[in-house]
C-alpha cells in the first residue's frame, strides 16, 4: 500500500491534465476544482511543513477570486493535504496508518515513530446506562467507569476516546491507573485481564461541537468513529469503547485472509 | 454491536437534556445544535421512510430561523439519519454494515437482505500506469484492465469501484464477464484464481465532482474510501481496487483476534 493512487481515472486521457478527475464525460470542471488540482500539484513538489503561498498570491497566480481559492484550500485542509500553522497554511505529512487490530493506540502510533500521549478529560463512576448493559454483560445500575481521554500524537490532539468498563473488573482503576498510559497494558499486566477478541465498527461522522472543541478541530471536519466491544480471553465482555479520530490525520489498515471472517454478533 | 450509543457523555448529567453533548463544561450549545438534538429525538420516534415536518414547520415549532433548521438538517443528512425523497425529507434506515473481509460487495450486501447491483461505467485496456507497477507486479506499459462500476443496493447508488487487474491474469474479461455480477465469483469460478489474501486501507475523503456526479451525492458528503490490494492463493498480486462508499450509508465491521495482526507491507 505504499503507492496509493489518488484518482481512478486512467492516465491515458491526457497526462498533462490532472483536472480530468473532476470532469464527467459531458461535464465541466468546477472552477474551484481546477484550482484545487493545481494547488495539489504544487503541494506534491513541496516537503512536509513547507509554507503554501497566501490566498492572495494564489488568487493572482491562477487569476481567480480569493473565494475560489478558499474553497479549494478548504477541501485540501479537510482531506489533510494541508494544515493551518499560525496564520499560514503548510503541507501536511501523510495520514497516520493505525492497524485495525488488537493493539492499543499507544502501540499503533509508536510503530510509526510518533510519540503517543493521552490527556484525561474525566474518569467517573456511574450506574451502567441501560443502553450498555447487554454489551457489558451487566444489569442496569451496576457501577461502571467512564473514562474519557484526548489522544495525542507528538503533542497534537488527534482523537477522543471514551471507554466504559465495569467497576467490578477493574476496581482500582481510579487509584492505580496512570491516565497517560496504555489501558490495555494496565489490563494485561496489572489487572491480569489480557484482551481476547473484539468486534469493531468503523464509520464516518461529524464531530459534535463538544468533541470538536476537545480535539481542536473545525466543526465540519469528517471524523472516523470506531466502536469497539472487547472481551477477555474467556469471552466475557470487558469494555465498550467509542473512539473518534481526525479524518484528516488517520487511516486504518487491515490484513485480510480467508480466516478473517466476521463472526455473528453475540445475541443481545 | 447492536446497541450503539451515540454519545460519550455519561447520562448522569441530566437525562432530559440530550443537548449536553454539544456543550463543553464552560461553553454554550450552538443554536443549530440544540435544534439538531431535538430533531434527532423526533427522528427516534419515527419509522424508516416516515416524512419529517417541513423546514418551515420546524422553524415555527422551535422558534428559530429556517437557516438554523437547515444547518441542523444538513448535518443529519450528511450523517445519514435523514435523506431527501422527492421534495421532502424522510427518516433513513440504519447504515449498511459491510464486513472488512475477503468477501465481495455482492455477498456483503446480500447478508443484509439488500439486493446488490453494479452498473458499468467503463472497461478499458491500457498500459499499466507507473504508479501501479509495484502493486500489480508488472512492468510499466504491460496491459491492464481498468474497470469502473457504480455499486447499487436495492437500485440506490451507494458507491464507486475502480479495479485494475493485469490483462495477462484475466485475458477474456471483456468477452466473458457480466459487469453486473461479482468479480470475485468470476475470478474464482471462471478463471480459477481464488483470492488468497488482501491488504486494505480505509480513510475518509471528499468525493471529486466526477465521483459525486456518478454516485449522485452532494459534493461535500464525506465518503469512506477503501484501497485494496489482493493476491492470489500463491501470493502473487491480483488486483488493485479503490472503492468509494457513501459515508451516510455505510459502516464497516471487523472481528479482531490475537491472530489478526497487520503484516508488514511487502517491499515496493
């Protein structure tokens, strides 16, 4: 997967016309999209962290309005090709590739030579909400922990993780656990509850205003949301996790083999 | 995964206030978000396909401007809770859950009692683009097929699939293959090339204008993009696929076990 190609249009149309991908057979290229294609070509020639010319310069260069440039840049920002830095716009690095696997966030980020971190938003003990009893194998009202943490990569806020776990499984969580560390390492090495298996569901959503504020994203940014239900090695439910990742900073990878078949969800 | 919960905010704040999820501890709920939460509560009480009150009615009901209602509805449309039908807005069904597994689109959709379909956009024979030679194990210029198909579920356009495969592996593709059928069934049963394994990468992107036109989505709709590189049972590269799914209509599921570990990408 080292050579992703951006565009499904075969390059035999006209190699000098990258804007082809914006055109239906009988259609026209929207003006902002033609500008976007040119800025993308510009970005391809720059290195990560390099400063992009200003909106005004780009508008002059391409003889279009600043609003047209702004629309082109907006898409490139949402897609993670560019990012804001101070008052300027710079070229982003590639998206982080996180494996869809039973490894922790910490381990996934380390594999890419980035420094993982987590910042605690809250750790609360509360009666198990009715919507979670089936997933956690609890009765309504049994005590659960709700732990919410902002995910960091090299001190950049990149996600928000919300974990529910029965207090009976990890009674000393509030006392023992260092919130900046890996919860799975804690579960496996301190509590003696290694992960057995998990079901995940991944979708794209818009961050709520609260989530956007906590992660520091623009509110319209598409996010990747992963729901996870983990079980211990004996098959008992362990935790219910909802993790939101910046869509402009993350992708997820999976290796599929004939053995990788989806298991029917256990009955509620 | 039958009981997704929408919101990481523990419900002990105030069960009567679903808009809490829009509020940072010290913040205010944006007005459109309060309206969105109320419309969501309304949608929860309706059935799939039920008609939502008009924008005007909702604006009157909540004593806000129509623009505020429109912003709330726009997010619910992007998230797939609502969809346009004729001139009205109706309640959507749940997102389709497609397994991240070595099954075809056809099989994944059938499992959910939806009728899969595919509509051919183009099948071209062209020299292998340089960007794909490593993935396909070919030299630049060797002939490849590029097949592009719109994915359908119950006649609704839900995605766009772009497949590259060496002509030498499936020389009779243009003559033999029924474009509305499963390519993997063709590979396995007609050509005698069953899939061995695959690497996938999933991310969220914005559709290009051409893609949005082909799938019939609004241009700003977040999409899920899956890159797949498949190999035959002997480990030789078979196809390179780029599939775009409507983010408001699809989610992907995976079952993770300790054996589900990501394999290093084979060297380019």
